[in-house]
């Protein structure tokens, strides 16, 4: 499964993008559960955020959702952090 996270906004406005392919990972099942939870609470269109806050686009397989700080679910926050760290 391919998981992609794109981050825009923030104080400097520098976009960031990372991608992880879970097919060869030993903890792929954990990634899949977290990804399913994260997209289940996302929106189809970008939500309003806060000034200088981050906006995120999460793509899991063929499903894309949007979310924004400070209204991230725990699953979204965990998945975003993990993908941006490991997919860099």
C-alpha cells in the first residue's frame, strides 16, 4: 500500500511531501490500521485551518482526504508524523 502525505502552510509556507510503500515493511499491518483510521476522519475538501497552521493531504491507495491543524485526530497526527519521518 502506498501512503502519501503532503503538508502546506505554516509560518514559512514551505511545502513538504513524503511517501511510504508498506508492501515490504515488517510492520505493514500496523501501517494499514493507522492509515484506515486516519482517512476515516478526513474530509474530501480542505477544511479551514488557523493562521500559520499546517494543512495536510493524506492519500492511502486511491483515497485522498484533507485535514488541518489544530483539528487532527490522533490517528492522523500519528500517521502524518510517521510518514514525514520515514518517507523523507
